[in-house]
């Protein structure tokens, strides 16, 4: 019998949305995982920060829009502030 692990190594995926005229936002998608019911607020915020950092890396690598980069950096700053408040 072959058993494979189908769970993604990342729990949350981030992407930017919105048009150039309006404020860009970062949205999140929870990736199906076996332990999705075990996450608390701190775990979710840490996952969002990690997802934003990955998105920022790909944005810089592929030379994406400056507006996207700024939106991602603002989101990371806000998430870190919220993390400090709940600890």
C-alpha cells in the first residue's frame, strides 16, 4: 500500500486584490489541512504573516507592481501589531 501526504506545508495562502484606482488589499485562503480545527488566533496571525512574507518575496522576484508591494508591507506591519496586542 502506498500512502502519500496530501497536506500542504503552508496553512494559508495570501494574494492581493483590488484595482489600481482603489486601495489594494491582501486576501487569504486557508489551505485544507488535517489539523485546521486546532488553530487559535495566534496561529492564524502567524500563518498570515508567513503567507505575506512569501507573497512579498515573489512580488520582488517577479518585479510586480509597487502598489502590491506597499499593500503587502502595510499588511505585515498591521499583523505584527495585532500579534503584539494579543500576546
